[in-house]
C-alpha cells in the first residue's frame, strides 16, 4: 500500500513537471516573440510574409531547449521513487513499453509544438500586419508543420538518448 501511494504521488509530481515544462515553454515563446517583433518593428528589417515568418520563428532555438527537457523528463521520470519496478512488473517487455511511451509522447508533442510555434508566428503577424505586403497561408502552414516536426524530433532524440543512458 505504501509503495503504490508513493508511486502515484511520484507520477503526479512528474506529470506536474511535464505540464509545467510545456507551460513555461509556451510563455517563454510569447515573451521571445514579443522581443523579436519589437526589434524587427524598430529596425523595419524588411516587409512581407518572409519577414513575419523569420521573426515569428526566431525563438526556435530557445523553444528547442524546452522540448529537449520534456523528452528528458519523460525518459527519466520512471526512475524516481521506484516506479520502474511497478512498470516492469506490469509490463515486463521493456521494448514494447518504451515504444508505447515514445508514441504517447509524440502524440502529445506534435500538437503542443504546433500550437507553441503558431503562437509566435501569429503574435508576430498581428503586430506586423500593417508592414506586411501580403499573406500567404500555404507558406505559413508549411513553416508551422516544419517547426512542429523539428521540435518533435528534438524531443524524440533527447528521449531516446536519455532512455539509452
């Protein structure tokens, strides 16, 4: 009984940390988008859709750090509080368990990455819309899909590296 309640408390703590990581990454992205947009508006560094995309996606390097931390938390969270014993008792096939955990994390990461990247581009668009000459939806969707895939792959690689250590 004591081990189960400790494991459940540990799982709730880890879930809270993952949710906190995504929330902090979202807020950091909005702050960075505001800073980069402010600099772009002061410098008037070009007009058009390409400038909006470049400015909106300028924070990708910083966003990548949040998604790498998410992958590390997902991979290493089961080792705290003896949760690995419970996991291996319930599902002794480690390869299947890692694959399912990876798939579940990818299912969560793709929409989160898309929303976070879109928030930076949309913030930049709303601030720079009068300086832009045109708006091409297909270019923006392609850039957002590429950003979401990039952040998801960053998270997946960090998770796989953390699992192998």
